[in-house]
């Protein structure tokens, strides 16, 4: 039987299963099976992944695993790890996993063993970050570095920013980290206001070193630095993270101060590469190695664990279930940790730039939806913002709740309150509140029957909202590495199920090209009426 037919058959069975499950309350499923938590949870390393509060039964999971097998998930996973050119539109290997691997057996890409290259660059990062941290590295006037400004956007910003924020408790507080990404001049200007040029290290992070926003910000930073210090020598205050040696040296950065990575590292998967230099400076190379080790641990789990006990596989399959069988469009990521407040933004790029695709490997349109809309916010902040919609809105939004058992900083009392909210929300989303319960409560409070009738419907919660609970022992560089790699592999699994290329990003091109044309028209002070619709022309003219 052909692959497509097998996939279609499982999809039909999943649809029938959904028709049944949609009539059953999750609560009932829990009452019927006291082992439901045990059956639908996985423990790996310091992570407890509880997926029992989902709209599933054993049949659902068996069908999903069958689907994964029919889509050759295991073979495709192994192809990625072994350096096959699975980024088929750009003809590139996808080897961010090599950046954190502990294997010493050669890994050949285009005739070159990449293992020694990775090691060499890690050594380079270690020597440099150590010298900045211990004060040996001096700025142009002989000053110790007190501030680091990372100039980069997308994958050259979101990962390092998210991780530096997440690992603040492990950071050297004498070195302040800043991130400038937006081409809005205010971003750079507001950052520079506070800084002493000679004590500032600029890290220009760009895989291609052609990204307009980054190059513009880098040039403006260079002009500011030269003006402030009165020196043309930028070699002590500017370094680059890139794959493009030629453009880096044209910008004026010494080859010695360029930290390399390679085209087989996708931008949104590059936090493990030299793009992680700000992290190494902030928390030290030992902690950066632990971060890599955590990711390696998750790679190991993803490769070794059987599909039904494999956290990223189950996460990917559940996401597929809601997206494609339940036709739900959105997905929320809700970390109950202020340290992880930037995780949702990071995952937006990881997930939406990877699987926001509509054409399959065979060149056809995907038959059903691909990547979901990802959004989120740290708990408990989100509870006072959009959770209303999660609880009582007409849309069902599956969600990942993430928390750490141990408190890192601050009053332990707060942590108990935080974790109580983490647990209470998933329970509330599942059990909801019935009409009878609302009536009982209102009567107990002495409301008049007319008032009860007026309010009762507004107080009912349907419940049955699906969630995963991800409870991790403690936020450490290691566990953060595991968590981030877990989401990378979840995204990979879904890309396989949809048969899309999760590793290119052609969709960002069109806007970029048009922006160049419009910028030219604005600068020439004329809008080309032939090439634009009347709205676009009017907007340009309004500016002129
Ligand atoms: O938004 C498109 C994109 O190419 C991302 O994939 C990438 O992370 C970002 O731009 C930045 O690219 P670069 O690191 O080459 O400056």
C-alpha cells in the first residue's frame, strides 16, 4: 500500500476516533481510568511530560504512532542526524545537532568532517568569552568591557536574548547584555544612550551578513563608536558571528574576531553555534557547554526512545491531532517562570518560520493545514490578559504549561503560589464548571433566582480544553538546553507529518524585495503608480 493511502487511512480512523472523543468529557476519561496519568505521561532526565489532560484515549495514541510510522518519521529523523541534505529546496544538510554532539566519529558534509570545525569554533568562543569575562580583553582605550551589544535579528537575536534572559541567575552581573534588532533607529539609540563606547563590545550577529536591519544598525553603531572614541580602530570593540567571511572583513572586522558557523546551521537553530557567544560571555563557557549538553541529552532521547515514550514525538503528534483532525488553528506556550518570559517569542520563529509552509516535498499543496499560530506569555501574567479566551472563548486553544519545581531566586512563598497557579489552570481548563455547580454556588451565596437566571450562563465553563504540563526539576543551563531541543524536535516531527521543508524561509523574501523598491521610491520622492495598487501609492504619497 502506498504511503499516501496509508496516511489517508489513519487520518480517517483518527477522524472517527475524534467523533467519539468529542462527545466524551476528559473528566469522564479520568474517572474511567485511574491509571490515565501513568498511561499518558513520560519522565525523562529531570522532565515530567504529562499529556493526560488531552482529548485522547489509547486508540488515539496508537493511531498517531501509526501515522508517524507511515510517514517514515524514524528514517527521516536519522537522515537529519546523519547529515542528509533534508533542506531540499536549498540543498543543505541540517546539522544543528552536530553543534552539541559528543560523538567523535566523522560527520562528513560536502567532503568535510564537521566535527573538528565545531570544536575549533567552541575553543575560539571559550578563549574570547573568558578574556572578556576576566577583564583581559580591553576596549580601544584600554578599558575593561562592561557592556555587550548584540546586533542581529531573527535567529541571530531571539535565541541569545531568550537564553541570556533565562539564565540571568547564572550570569556575571558586571557585564550587561543588550540586544538591538529593530531597524527602527530608536532601538539602537535608546541602547547607546547609557553606554561608554570604549567599554562596549559590539557583536554583529548575522549568518548571511547581508540582512538589511543588522547591517544598517551595525554601520550606525560603528559611526557612533568612531565619533565617541575619536578612533578609527574598531578591532577591540567589534566582533562578528557569521558564515560570510568576505562581508565581515569588508565591514572592517578582523578575521581573528570573526566566529564562524556554517550553512548547515539554520538561523533559527543557530543558538548552539557561535551565535551563542553573548550567552558564553554572560554565563561563562562552562555553562554554555552545559546548555549544549542538555540539548544533546534531548537529541539522545529523541533518537533512542521508542515513539510512544518519546517526548518530542508525542508533542508533535498531539499538535498534529489538534491542527489537522480537530482543525484548531492556534497553540499557546505558557511558561510559569519569569526567566522564560522570552520563550514564546523564540518559539514563534522556531515553529512558524519552520512550518509556516504550504507546499510538500513533492511540490503539491498540503492537503490539510500545516503549522499553527504560536503565541504565549509567562504565567501568571497571561492569566490576567488572554486566559479569558482560553477558558470561555469559542476557540479551543491547546496549550503547553511549563514550570520548574525548584525556586531559583526570590521568596519561596511566591514560588508555591506560582506553581499552584500552574497546576490550577490546567485543571480548570479541563474540568470547567457545570451549570449545576454554578447554580449551587449562587444559591449558597443567597442570590435571588432572577439574578441567578441572568448570570448563570456567563459563569459556566465548558472545560475539556487540552493542555500538556511540562514540569522540570530546576532551571539550569542543562535543563534549558533540553527544553529548547525538545521544541526543535517537536517542530521537526510536525514538518515530517506535513511533508514540508521545515528548514527554508522563502516566505520572508517578498516583503524584503518590495521594501527595497519602496524605500528607493521614498528616497527619490516619487511613488511609481504603475507598480503599486492605489492604497500603496497613497500611503507612499502621504509620507512624501
Ligand atoms: O527572517 C528571515 C531570516 O533569514 C531568518 O531566518 C534569520 O534568522 C534572520 O533572517 C536573520 O538572518 P541573518 O542571521 O542572516 O542576519
